[in-house]
């Protein structure tokens, strides 16, 4: 079977599939049926735009079957007002209930995050999920080692972000690294993949927003990520696959408190041309 086939019995010859293909791999002339180019199997990035845009379900992609592409339910789409409210109501959660997050729930969260866009549809983000309390505490300790190293070797930078105060709180038993979150999700990918950093960041942003629908709270683990990307002992402790690097980490858990208002933010600085 060819990678892309057109059902001429139902195709309305509108050319939408050709118009939306990012790589322009479908030829179309008015009054004719769309035709994939000869190199389509090698050049197609499997993004599914052609399948998603066809209003008559006439474009058949061998690797993106229609039965795995549910129809968009317009009644579930957010209105402009709902969208703004949802995004403004997002909070970075630093207080968590003493309640574990099930593996099934974390799996569901990552399943949503995998739909995030990625350059050339590489989908290069991979995931490490940490829920063992002993391991989390051990990694928090390594972050403390990183803080000490920074204060001793890069003091100007360390003091500019108040690592001395953070380390003091950490040594007094306050978890300012992971905030006692019951789970940590690490996005990682190949160091040599130039798209992996942005892919992982965007996927984590999707994950953060999706958490709300599962009654979860999240917070970007800045100290942890800084140590994981620059401190060899943390890289060793994480034990990522050979050639991989951490590109972001997210605390996950059930929020201890609720938030009742939408705080304001700075006015955007915009240059119009």
C-alpha cells in the first residue's frame, strides 16, 4: 500500500490536503484529484495535517489511520473567554498534599504532553518519572552539593540568585528544591538533537497545563534542572540513557491550597512594525 491514497469516491477535490502539507508533498490542480509526489514516503514527517484537514475523510495515510484520529468535538473547544480564564488561573504550585500520584495518572498526563508540537515533528522528548521518596531525597541532596560548588567556584552568579540563602534553608530541612512534591517528571533527549531542548520545553508546558484537568498542580523545578544540566554528579545520579541530557523537570502533585483570584501581570512590551 502507498503511504498516501486518495479515495476518489468521496474526495471533493478542494485541494485542502495539498495546501496544509508542511513539506508540500501533495500536488493539486483544480478539477483534478490530489496526488502525492514520488518522494512522499521519504520526505513525509508524519504530522497528520493532511488527515486532520480533509473534510470528507478521503485522504488515507498508511501510518496515520483514520480510526486513531477522532473527530474534533466543537462543543469541547474553549471559547475566547474560557481560554483566557484557564490560562490566567494557572498557578505554580509549591505546596502539595501528602498524597501519592498514581502511575496511571502520571501516564495520562504524559500521554497528553506528547501531542505538543516539535520541530519537523521529531517528537524527541523522552520522560523519566521519579516517585520514590528515598531517590527524590537523594537527588535533592545532590542539588545541595551543586549549590555548594556554585558558591565556592562561581560565587558572583550564585549570590546573584541567592543560593547562599537557599542552601541555608535546605540544610535546615526545608525542601526548597522539590517542595515535597510526590513526583518529579524529567524531560530529556539526545544532546546532539538540536530540536530536543525546545521540544522538551514545549512538551513540559503542555504537561503543566494538562495537569489542571487531572486536579494536579505543577511547578518547574529550576534548581533541579540547573544542577541536572551543569553538574556532573547530578548527571551521573540521574542515570539518563547514553547521550541524553535533561532539558527540563516538573514537580507534580495534588495542590494543598486553592487559589481564588487571577493576579495581574506586567503590561506586555510590544514593538509594532
